[in-house]
C-alpha cells in the first residue's frame, strides 16, 4: 500500500459496506478500486478473514450461478466499532477540512503580515 494511512481507511470502507448489505470479495475489490485503492485478492481475502476472526464480520457460503461465494455481513461488535470510528472520522474530518487546515505556517505568517500593512 503506497500510503501508510490507507490500511485503516480500507477497513472502514469494508465495515461500512458490510453494514449496508452483504458483501463478497470481488464486489468489495471493485468498490475499493472505485475509491482508488488498488488491492489484490491476495491482500483482500486474508484481510476479510482476519476481520472475521476478530468478530467484526461474519461469513456464510452462498451458491451463486453454480459457484460457491463467501458472503460477509457486519457483526454487532463490528457495528459498534464502526459507530465509534465514525465519530473519530467526523472529528478528524472537521479539523482536516477546517478553513485553516493545510495552510503552511509560512503562508499564515504572510497573510498576517498583509493584514497588518
Ligand atoms: Zn465505499
């Protein structure tokens, strides 16, 4: 993963989508690509498996067009974790997208000087 923060975002995406409807590997892979996360099945499947081991997701096998597909839904614990994470994201979002955010200290100083002159 090219960015150290993406791992957490990806987990949140997965939890969120699993809270909306049952998800399956290929579908979530496409959804993550749509968001610009290029994951290989070799990364995603172990991740789904670990999230199930941690009781955030539960899975069952489903027969779709003659093929067995593993379908994941969120657990009660997963839902709790998602709600808590959502509040944290809201807080972070507020800071990151506040007016002053991402303006370098030098820029702020320049603007302050302009105001004074
Ligand atoms: Zn998404």
